[in-house]
C-alpha cells in the first residue's frame, strides 16, 4: 500500500512549526482573559463554536444533555448561580470531566465527612461532550503490550507494568458499569476484540519483540494471538499478518451521558450541576494579588460569559485545550487534529466481522457499526464503517498546533477514502471511490512521550489537571479521573491520598517529564 509520509517520527512532528489559527470563541466575545494570557501562544484558543458534525453527536436524539434545559440541575443560559461554596469546578464535559464527577460523588459519599452537602459544577464551553470524546473513533481498546520495552527503559519496570494494568482496570471498570446498569444496548457496547494489521515485516518484528519483553516483564498475555498471513487471508481477506487481543467498541457520548446522569443522582449529599455553552475564560485568585490561595478558605474565581463562580478546587479536564487557561502547558500538551470518515460497506457484518482494527502503526483504525442501527428506510443496508486516521499524510505540521475542528484536511480525506478498498482489495467488501456519509475532525492532546498529566498544577494550590491523552484516551481517562478526584477529596477533607496500585508514577504532574 504505497503511502506518502511527511514526518512519521513523533519527535519531528513536535518540532514542526505548521500552525493553523483557529477561530476561537474568545475571538468573538470580549470576555476577561486569564492573568497569564501574555504567555499564551496564538494557536491556543477556546474550543471553536462551529465544529464539524460528528456521527456520535449529530445523530438525532443522541445528545440529550447537549444544550437544552434538562432536569433541575442543568442550564446553558442565564446567569450562573450555585451559592458561593462550590467544592469542585470541573472544566470540560468529556469522558475525563464526567468520570471525575462520578468518582467525586463516590469519594465524598464514602468519606462521610459530616459536611451537609458538597457541590460539584461542570462547565463546558460548547455542547455536552463535544470535544474529542464526542468526535473520536469509539474504540475502548486497551493496549496489551505495545511499546513495552520503551516504557521500561523510560520509567522502570514497575511503572511500565502499571501503565498496562491501568488500561486493564479501565476496560473492566467501564464494561462492569455498563453491564451492571444494563446500558449495553444504549451505548452499543461490542465485545468484539481487536486486530492490529502489520503492513510490513518491520512492524511485525517490533510487535514480537515488545510481546516477548512484556511477557518477561510480568504482563499476562494469554489472550493475545499472532495471526499469520494465511490465517488473515482466509478469515478476513487481508493479505497481511496481524495480532488479535480482547477489546470493545462503543458509542462514547452515550456512555458519558449515562455516567453523568448516574453521578448527578447517585448521592443526595453531593449536588451536581452542568452548564453547557459556558466557556471558562479566566481563573484568578480571590486574593487581591494574583498569587495562589494559601489556605482552605481561599477561592478560585472562575470567569465565564454568564458570570463568575467561586470554587475551592478547580479541575482542568480540558485535554487538548489545557494551555488556554494554563499557558504553562503549551509546550507539554500539543493540540493535534484527528479526522474520522464514515463509509457504507458493501457486505454484511457477518463478512466484515465485529472486531475493531488498526493498521499502519495505529495511524488508521476502524470498525463496522452494529447492523440495523443506522438504516434510515425499511430497506436493508450494509453497516457503516467508522474509519479514523490518515494524519501521517496531513502535510507539513501533521495537523498539530491547531484547535480548529471546524474543517477537514483534504489530504487526509483522500487517504481515508482509499484506505479500506486498498486493504481489502479483491474481497468486494468495500467499493472503490465511495464517498463518506459523514466526515469530521476533533482535537487530541498530545504529550511528548504519550503519558498524560494527572495531579496538582504546580504553583496553583487547589487547581488540578487530568489531560494529555493523545489518541488513546478511552482506556485511560476514567482512571486518571479517579486518581485526581481522590487527590481532590483528600485535600478538601485534610486526609492523606493513597495512590491506587494501578497508577504509574510517570502519569503524575510532579514526575520529571
Ligand atoms: C478523531 C479522534 C479519534 C479518536 N479515537 C479514539 C479511539 O478510538 N479510542 C481512544 O481511546 N481514543 C480516541 N481518541 C482520543 C480520545 O477521544 C481522547 O483521548 C479523550 O476523549 C479525551 O477525553 P477528555 O475528556 O480528556 O477530552 P475532551 O473530550 O476533549 O473534553 C474536553 C472538554 O473540555 C471542554 N473545554 C475545553 N476548554 C474549555 C474551557 N476553557 N471552558 C469550558 N470547557 C472547555 C471542551 O469543549 C471539551 O468538551 C480520538 C480522538 C480524536 C480527536
């Protein structure tokens, strides 16, 4: 499969200077900006107001929390009001922010701190869950061993091992939640496993080495099966070798909506409010100077176009957008645009299989949606396939340093359009030249070594962050949110936080990144 690659090496990508300027909400309305705005690079904006339409968000009926007044706790218009004693202001309603709300109400409940009530507010710049989580590929695919040797070298054996344990933990926690609450059908959970396709021998060789190292490092890999070319050809019509391992796919927005509804009603002592279409434009200290609060009574003033909130604690769950409010992260979390392409297959799901897939070192990833869910008329139609990737053909800059998800990259569109008919050539599963039924972009938060930042923001007492999940957030965000929520609750209650056994140290903000 010939492919023109511009800059595959990630380090080179980070050094590239291709900057696309987004048209942020901040450029449309004169809101107060952060004290540190002079440090903010020009590419760092608020989420823009007119993103491309995503299958997950824009399928009618799929986002009931989007913007309308819903229930008694959510509002997207009018002045903000929730008293002046907010315990935690969560910025961002993606899977990280909402997982944090879930864990916060659990931890507050478990601690029984004698306080009558705890208040948690979620502030979201656009519609509910309209960032990367509402625009991603839908894979809940834990990485079983990929990159093991590098992680062991960078972080030591124990941390390397924990980074895989964490993904196991998230995958089983999320699916347990889904099964125990009977959400499987609502969120279209598919337990179909995942196949990585090796497009060349070098990819396969690397995988075999990683697999061996991971085994020696103590990872349990009994469900991993390498598949040779013949097996792949017979079973799937693909003329490459591959590796199979357990994995899920789902409708991320629907999972996050269910999780929010559960969290907002689970604990009567914890009052939860969601404000959509409410961008946070600045955060300042309630002290007259701009220095950090020095004790429990001090508040952070969180400014929005609908008014200010006074918060004891602020959690930045803003992922790719983190540098807008925290410019000190502008060289640590790099906004990186990903693109999705939805195409109608030519064959049934039985022939396509229910696995999710990736190829080309993870640059392309896809799966076929459950049949029957997307047909509009009575006539049967083959499933839609959601394909993401193509970023290695995005051109100079690899679509980094941009927060603009209102546009498509034409080069990437071309790559994605050709990808499946080429890979499955001769099978009749995909029609050459078939146009996308939907195509959209979303912004990921890349970090230099792929690990997120979880924990207190240095020098800003009472502000925390969980962000920087690259293109691999579904199996990590829930745990990062759990860890940071544990820290927040311990801090508010004056107790000691104990790190969960699955948390690698290199995820923490105080690790020497
Ligand atoms: C095209 C694409 C495909 C992907 N595919 C996959 C996949 O298949 N599997 C996988 O594991 N991962 C995938 N990812 C990555 C994954 O989606 C992310 O890692 C994950 O969703 C991050 O969740 P989050 O909640 O941290 O961030 P987000 O979902 O981006 O949430 C951050 C939220 O903060 C809001 N916000 C930002 N700034 C402000 C502000 N100042 N005020 C108020 N609100 C603000 C944003 O509007 C946004 O809603 C993909 C990402 C993209 C873009």
